[in-house]
C-alpha cells in the first residue's frame, strides 16, 4: 500500500513539475513555441495587410484628387492636351509629365522671346517642339495634375497668360 501511495505521489509530483508542452508533444499537438511562432506569423500578415490598405487609401485619395482636378478643368473650360503631336526628341527630353503652356509659335525666335519674358516673371520656361514645326513655351513643370492645375490658375490669374493650357507629356 505504501508502495502504491509512493508511486502515486511521485507521479503527481512529476505531473506538476513537467510542462504542458511535454503532454502536448506526446499528443501530437502544437507546443508553446509552435503557437508563438504561428502568432508572430499572423501578426506579420496582419501588419502587411494594413500597410496594403494604407497604400490603397493613398491611391484612392490620389485618384479622387485627380478626378476633382479634371472636373475643375472641365468646368472652367481649361484644356489638357496630350503630347501626340510632339517631336520624339521633345517627348524624351521633357523631365515632367505636365507643363503649363503659355504660347506656341511658328518662329522659334518668338518662342525664345516669350521664354525671356517668362523668366523675367520668375517662371522657369522650356521650349517644346511640335512635329508640325511649332514651338511651344512651357512653364511650371510638374508630375502631379493637381499641382499643374494650381499653377495654371496662378499663371492665368497673374495676367501673364490668361489663355494658358496644360500639356500632358505622357
């Protein structure tokens, strides 16, 4: 009887001292380390998903801003023209997507005079060659349509060129 009591007591102590991981492992269940590893993986996936959602929110905001600008352009009868008629050299040499065009001339000398006038009015100007021989003067280069629209409004309101328009270089 004492032997049986002693064995029972030793088994009880062994059970109390040993970890649950031993029994989980014996039963083929995941251990604490496995559970922690899975939790860390789920947390990393959750963070990556939230980053993608944040990125999507930024893209949606950009699209909404662009659509608002396009609506404003349409309502104010402003023109955004594509670069289909530019020379290949002009297309490749232009550094930005959008330019506010303040004039287009058949004679390059006239375009150069407008460049000097634009620079005198604190605008950085570029000559843009068209395939039909005309040369446009572009100011306020930008890669953002909303910024280009704001600069277009600025150029028009300053009186420098009330009939300016936007060139889309892409």
